[in-house]
C-alpha cells in the first residue's frame, strides 16, 4: 500500500507547476492527500480484521450458550 501511495504522489508531482511557490504548495497538499489515503486504507483493513475476530468470538460464545441451554432450563 505504501508503494501505491508513493506512486500516486509521484504522478501528482508530474502534473505540478514547474516553478514558484505553487509547486511547493502543490507538493505539500499532494503529500497530505497520499498519506491520508494510505492511513484510511490501512485503518479500514485493520477494522475489517478486528470485526472478523469479534465475529468469531461471538460465534464461540453462542455455541457455548447453546450447549449449556439445557442446563440453564433445569
């Protein structure tokens, strides 16, 4: 993912103005954007993994409750 962000940054800079303060401003904004995209994607991936882990935990809890349901009814 970091390579894609770097490639995106490189492509953005190819379209930047060639002189003046506009280039520096453009470089900073492009850098902020690329880092933000990378962070958003990595956070989404982490969250999906966390949800899958939580789902497995809840499924295990439900299985235990179903197994022990007979004992609870008595």
